[in-house]
């Protein structure tokens, strides 16, 4: 397996790496400062580091700490796909959310992968996007209208 490590603290995180990773997947258009603040304000997080210490994977959860948690910004650099690292990243975050109902907002292309991890698809979720995001969400088939 590739020489990688996982971290659950904000130390040693290169926020430029995180920003580039999230931007590369279209997960956010926020600035580096706002992305860092989002992670700082999150309940739990997991980072993946390569042998050189570069941040190559991220995941975070927002929660009330008791009943519900939502996973956001889960991403792994493409060169690390299909090695089991994404599964570990997901599971390490979920393990920190023990006993909670966990929801995840994901790209339509990854729904089946998350189902393979034990998640179920909701039929009743609703969302209100920022105005500049709606067109992209329509094009990517996140929403129907």
C-alpha cells in the first residue's frame, strides 16, 4: 500500500493543499481562509497525508454532538483512489460519530460507492443553494429543478 498517514487534528494541515483538493472536485469555491475556518468550526475531521506530508485527503463532520452529524468536504486526491484509502478516510470519520444519525451530501456519481459503505439514500431531503451554485447543481444532476 501507498505510504500514507491519517490525522484527526488541525496541526500539520496545509490549507493550500486542502483548498486545491476541494476546488479540484468542485466541492466549494470558498477561499482558503474560509475553508480553514469551516474545518475549525467542525465537530470532527480526518486528514490524509502522503509520505512528503502533503495533505491529499480530507473529510469533516458538523454535529450537535449527540444525535445527528453531517459529513461534508470528503475528498481524496485521484492518484489515491482504488487503494482502500477513501474507505478508511470515511470509516475513520464515521467512527468518531458513534451513535449518531449520519447524513452525507455527495455527487450523484458517488452514490453507489457510499451505498457500498452502508449508507442509505434519502428520498425526502431538501436543499437551498446559494444563487450562483444552482445552475451547476442542475448540470451535475444534484437537483431536478
